C-alpha cells in the first residue's frame, strides 16, 4: 500500500557544552569525560503538510536552567521559511521543559500528546521533587489550558498523525514519552526523541539518568529498532553526532538545520 513520504529536518536551537558523561549514562564508564548535549526540534514536511515535533524552550527557561540558547525554535523555523503560525500539527513527544515550552509561538497548532504523559505530569508522581525536576509547571499548565480550548488530541499507544507519520508510546524516560516514525524515500526514519538521547543509548543499552522506568527504557531501545528501516534510520534526540552524520539543508544552515531523510554520511 502506497503512502506519502517526507523530508525531515533536525533544527538545533540550543546546546550544553559543560556536561560530563556521568550526566548522560547510568553507570557511565568514564564519568569525568566531557559530553555535549544538543537541543533540537524536528520538521516533517512534504507538498501536502508541515508537521513540527516538539517546541523546545525559550530564553526565559534558558536563564532559569542555565542553558545556552542560540535562537528560539520559532525563529529557527522562520530562518528556513516556515512561519510558526502556519504549523497546524505539533507532536509533543513528552512534557519535559525542553520539549514542551514555547507552545504559544504556534497559535494555530493542534497538539498531539500521549494521554499517559498528561496523567503523569499532573498526577501524584509530581509530588516527588526528583521526578518533577525536568518539568516546568507553567508548560504543563499551558497544555492543560489547551485541553480546555480543544486543541489537544490525545493518543493511547500507536496512532497515525498523517499518511506516513505515526507516533508510538515508548515510556521509560517519562511515562508517556512517544517516538515518531516517518516514511521517507530512503525508508522509515524514527525520531527517537528522549527514548534514546544519544546513539550510545540504543546501540549499547546504556540508560540516561533521568528515568521513571528502566525496564521501559530498555524495551524502548528494542522497539525503536523494529520501527525503523534499519538502525541507521534511528535518530537520537540530543546527540551532536546527528549534525555530523547528516548533511546540512544548505551551506547557510550548516550546524543548525540538517536533513534526516537522506542516507547517513558515515557509510
């Protein structure tokens, strides 16, 4: 059965260069080695539609959490000719601060979220400081307001967002974390988001320290591999290597916007 195929863009808007491996992996083997983390949103587009995956965070959140932000996600999209007001569908992989901020920058978007994620972010687990650290209350409250305005479409498990674009509940890092599977001319690409922060997570089985269920994380690594056309079609959520393994959209966007629907450069 035929389906639509898409171009996929990784759009970098922030980074953290002051991290160590102990912050990236439980039982890290070289605790003190530096380990950079990049922040992305992702664009899925073809001639029929443009879908945004995640909405990042803004300058105020960057100051609050001492992060280095280079550009707002909306400004980054405008750089490549995508007006934020033109986004009609926004997949929110989970409600952590770096994935669910700046929702107001997309005034016409319908938000796609796992029901389990909303229940988790507004439920008794948030009574525990350790579990609520990656959430920002105002982001969660804003999503609740969008529920009441009729702009949130909840999913329970696997769901099709558009022909050739589907979401799949993974959990682990957050209760309702979902990845995104996209049909492309080179096969099914899986945007892992935080179901695998780095290539090293799903390739070696190492777990990121922010976690609610380690078993779900490990099961998630296996699920990513079944959803993607190959392991080389899995794109982790925060790995700087993504910008080395895929080509820039153009010379002006080198290091900012790279294409993920084409074969990896490191053959």
